[in-house]
């Protein structure tokens, strides 16, 4: 069985969309793949309860308990790898995981590490993407699924979705429109990658 490990920090709606698609499309039988675990750096991440309700194992590793970014990332790598019997999960999926990752972490999962970012990269890396897109007068916004490399919010683009920015939008209405598309493209990319593995 190919094992997917999903990392979250908050609401976990992308994680929930991936789990739902995996069930609906029967990834277990069709792709020999499953969501093995959902991990969070925040104990109060709402997505943890969503995952547990689906019978998916969860664990929390609080970055505040570590002195350095390197120490946290090393512990996180051990926790992630422990979710696969061979110690090598097929995909590590960042789904609203709000941490800057060390080079050691990114290297360890090279080619197996995905992220979704709520902008049309390479525009608007970092935070507050929707507010910045509105302030810049963009007529379109969107989301990007990409492979993770050492540089924040860079790395080969695997899929993008585009939505209009409407005159009456604020960052919340725009975020909601983009999020709906995130829930479509992230599972699509994962299924595609798993089918070619
Ligand atoms: C999503 O919009 C995702 O693209 C974004 O956080 C949100 C998480 O929502 N990720 C980033 O900003 C990463 N830099 P979710 O927890 O409901 O999936």
C-alpha cells in the first residue's frame, strides 16, 4: 500500500477534500493508496477531529517544544517516516501546514513533497495572498499545487486553478472562491501522481 501523510496546521479542509476523494474514488483498490496519517504542529487544529472522524490516525508535534527549526524538522521527519512500514511514505502532502521548512527536511522528501498555495505562483508567495491580490487590482486569482523545493513557495508547478476577482470581493470572499478550487485540484494532482508511481 502506498502511504500518504498529510500535514496540517488549521482547518484541514484540503485534507478533508483529499480524504473524501480517496474514499469516493476508492484509491485503496484503484491506486493501492491510502491516507496513512494526518499530522499537525498545532494541537487545536480543527482538521484533526475531521481526520479522526474518518478513522485516520492523527498525531501532534508542537514546534514550540523545540529549541530550533532544525530540531523540530528532524523530529517531524521521524514521525512522518514512522507512518509507513518501510519508513518511506510515498507522498508527504502539505495542506495548510504553516511552517517554513529546513533544507534537510525538503531534501529528505525530494520528489515526494507537495504543497498547495493560495495564489497563482510565482505571484504572491508568502502570506495574505488574497488581500494582496485585491490590493494589486488583479482581475484573476487562484491556487497552485507545486512540488516543494528549498525556496519558499517555489518549485515545479503541477496544477493551477484560476478564479475571477469580483469588484465586491474582500479577502474572505475571494479566499472562499479559491478554496473551492483548491479542493478540486489537490486531490486530482495526488491521484495523478499515485497512478504513475
Ligand atoms: C489553504 O487556502 C491553503 O492554500 C493555504 O492555507 C489554507 C489552508 O486551508 N496554505 C498556505 O497559505 C500555505 N502557505 P485548510 O486548512 O482548510 O486546508
